């Protein structure tokens, strides 16, 4: 599909024509929002509560939900350890040029009711179709600083206490954000993706033990030791909780390796009930967890205050969308993030998103789901590496999309949802080995009919569903 633009057609009429193909007859702004009569327009996207429900407001003043797809790009996913990009090869045969692909991809996304290019997308797609697509780029401010070291682990947490971190973030934000500060397509900026806020699939250590084991002269190690000195009235108290036999603070500071006193559950599996049980049965374990949570909060305060200040200085016009949490971190992290965010962003691969939104919505901030997906085993892809639910058929993918999105839209804090991702991954695996059926299209650029038809239907009704979210028990705080 290369679009339905006719000579002399206005963007509003083009969007209406696209929507009519799927029964999407609701009048919309050129951005895909719902016009609000005499509501004031603004130059850029912003947030607003209307009758207890959070919304984005588009530059034309319309009520807007960010309905996005990640990685909308021609050169998506080289095969692991090679230069081959099967999706680009297929699109070159099909369209002949990248510009022709961009026009087709943009028009197709619009026809499915999407209005946003999610993370890692080609910004040139935003203006390639019959009406504009909004965009939400990811800056990788913290992860780029962490990966400067040749031996840094993937997505390791940056030493936010290092003075060089602030300089790095300020420069990178200026370089990446300032050129776009007057561009209306940008909803806002994600600072990072899936930073490690505690024990997870990347390792068992809390941030506190990670920072305690940084090189001896590193600012992050000094900050972690300072927290322990503040927390314990005597070194004997520290030894009791941390099950240590060291002789004092100087010996701790010189220790080549500081081990945690007990194993820690992955952050995503912690809950208030489990923490209460630990507190009543094992006070020392509970004290260790409290140390970890307090330090994570300090890191979060330093991280969010630094990156938000840098982004807002480089681009005061667009929203700051947070760091795309991979899982709900400790409450100390969320509390530290809250003052600095316009929208709280998170990825989620559960079958239902309602409980996760609840965990973030307690901040009173609007929320955006920035990755979710479901994989079908009838796709012919291995589906052996990658997050999220595997289902038997494409009809099941469509059913799961409908259930997930409609559940999310029933929460007044949700202002957007971004599907992962545009095209399937290579069967041979991409850079990290993922080989899954995440696409709206196959690697040959053929749309999954059941899935995309359902996407168009749900996207068309999204604003109506969301407008009814302010029911008793769901009122925005």
C-alpha cells in the first residue's frame, strides 16, 4: 500500500478517508487526536486531565493517545554476527528505494490507526505519509555513559555520582535534542531503555552491591560507602546485618569484594506481602533490603534530576517521558523519579497491564506503555529468545492485543501504548539472539491480517474507551 493521497486533498480529509476503511469515522485532527471545539491549540504536545482522565493534547488542541509501533525502520535487525539485514533486502526488492518504503510504511501505519513512531524508528517516516506521525525518540543518556568502558556489561548502570556523568548527559542531550526543539512531531524524549534498577535477568546484585564493588576510587563506590556509614551507628551493627567479620570502615573501603549478606529476589518479584514476611521473620535481611532501597532511591534522584535538567535545557518545548522501566522498581526509585517526569514510561510483557499501571499511577503521573507484544507459533519463527507470551496462532495474537490495550485504556492514567515491533526478527537471531514473531509485518513485509485488522479496530475506539475510564475506583489522584 502506498497511500491514498489525491491531488489537492487536505491532511484532515486524507486521514478521514483512511479511517473510513476501518469504520473509524470519528472526526480527527491532522495528528489523529479528537478535536475539542474551542479548546486552545498549542505549538507542541502536552498533557492534561479532562474529567479525571489523563490525555496528551496534540499541537492542534485535540485529545490524543499515543498509539505507536517501535522500530519502524528499513534497516531493522541485522542477522547476528553478520551484515545481512533480511527485512531491508525484502523491502528493496518490493519498493525499489527507501523513500518508497517510507511512504508505504507511513500510510499503512495510519490505516491501522497508529499515530506515533515508537523508539528506534526512522524519523523520516514521520512526514512520508498522507498525514504526520508523532515520534518518541530514545536518547540512551545513561547507558551510553556506562558503555564508554570497553569491559562494561550491556545496559550496566552508569555511575551517576561521577562528575563526568553530568557533563556527558548535558552534551549528549544538547547534540540529540536541540536540533529538534522546534519540531512539532516530537511528543517527548525517553532518556534510556530498561536500565538495571535492581536484581534482574542481567544479574543478582542490587545497585548497592554493584556500586560497592566499583573500582576503589570511583565516585559511586564512595557514595555507597557513605550511605552505609550513615545507616549504622557502629560498625558492629553493620557486621550484624551484613554478616561480615571485617574490622572497621577503613577495612570495608579497602575490601576487594563486598558480598551481599543474603540472596535477593529479582525486583519484579518483590511485593509488599513478601517484604512484610521478611521483616517479621528476618530483621537483618529486612535491614539489608532497606539499605538497598534507600541507595536505589539516591541513585534515582541523581539520575532523574541530572537527565531531566539536561533534556529540558536542550529542548524546553517537549515532554520528558522517563527511562522506559523494564519492571516496576522499588518505591524509592519511583518516588525519586516522580518530580522530574511529565510521563512515566514502562515496558510490559504480561498478558494484562492493569496491575502494573496501578503500581505507577500511585504517583499521580500519566503513564505510557512503551513496549508490549505477543508471539505466534504459526509464524514459522523459532520464538525461542525474547520476552512475552507465546500463543499458538495469529488470531491469538490479535485477541491478546485487544485484551491488553482495552484493559490499559480503562485506566485513567494511560496516555499511550507502543507495540514491539514493526517487522519480525530474523529466524537466525538479531544482535542479541532474539528470533521472534513480534512484527506487524513479516520479514518479507507482508502484514499479519488478523493482528492488524484488530489493531485498526481497537485504535479507532481507543479514545471512547479511555474517556470512560474515570469510573469509581479509577479516579486519577
